[in-house]
C-alpha cells in the first residue's frame, strides 16, 4: 500500500519532469531535467524493489545513481569541449573560447 | 505497538517526500528561468530523496538493506550538489545569466577581463604565431 503510493507519485513526477526534458529552451535545462529524472529513477527502482519484495533491486539503484552522475558530467564535458577523450591543453581551451567570443560578439 | 509507530513514521516521511518530489518536479516545469529551475532540482535532490529513502530505511529495519539504502543516500547527497554545480557552472561559462541580474557598481572594476587577458598573453607563447598575428593585427 505504502510503496504503491510512493511508486505512483514517483511515476507522476517523472512524467512531469519529462515535459521540461523535451521542451527545455536551452541545453542546460535539458541536462538539469535529465539529472532530476535520473534521481527519480533511482527512487523508483528502490521502491519497486520493496513493492515486489525483492530488495536486491537496491544494488541496481546504486549502480544507476553512479551512472547517472557520470553521464551528466560526460554530457556537459562533451558539449563544452566537443570531445570525450583527454582534456585539451589550456592554450587550446583559450583558443576555443576566443573563437566562441568572436562568433557571439557581432 | 512498535510496528504501528514505525508505520506511522514511515507514512509521514513518504507523504512528505512525495510532496517535496511533486513540488520540485512542478517547479521544473512552471518556473521561468534556468537559474530558478535550479532551485526546483535541488528540492528533488535533497528533501524528496532524503525523506523517501528514510521511510524505506524505517520499513527495512536493521538489515543489510538499510545499509545499502544508507550508502545510496550518502552517494546521492554527495553527487547531487556536485552535478548541480557542474550544470550551473557550464551554463554560466556559456554566457547565460539570470534575468534581472543587477551589476554590482561598487565592485572593483572589470577584474575577470584583466586576468583573462593576462592568461591569454602568457600562455599561448609556446604555440604562438597565429595568436600573435591576431593580436598584432
């Protein structure tokens, strides 16, 4: 009863956050909504583990929390440097910033 | 008696957590600005997660499950603010600012520009010629 209530509330919240995920005006709105969505998913996996009386789901929830964090950082890094490998050198970053300023200035 | 007390407590924390979760997700949709939505996200990350997982801990009793939930709470409480800071920092660096942000007139003038220029002049020395041409021209 308890966990059915919690599960339904979490599902509703995930649906509401999905609106922002699809309609966010900027990239950062979407990343933020994705982060909240992932947190809700961790809660959902945990409460469904209790609902179906299989508490082993909590391991999966922990793993999902880890992946969610790493994924958020990876998306941000990709959209800042346009690559996922080793970080570019400082001089290169400055060049990129200069180019972006040139692009946005006029 | 004890069971009933635990049930009441966990019901209370579930209802509270659900309330915070719903408020936070509603704020994600309704608030008008990225910098305002950051507050809504932090409500979900702290109060919602904390209360709901606390209710689960009460229901699980003193077992290994409680330890696992405690680890999840610890991890989420460390990574949630870190991820929020990363998103906010990326948005700030990309040039987004809160609407109605007021410039501080009393602040010492234009410090970030000075430091930026310094780093530009000193650092690309190794790579150089193209950058120098740019600045020279």
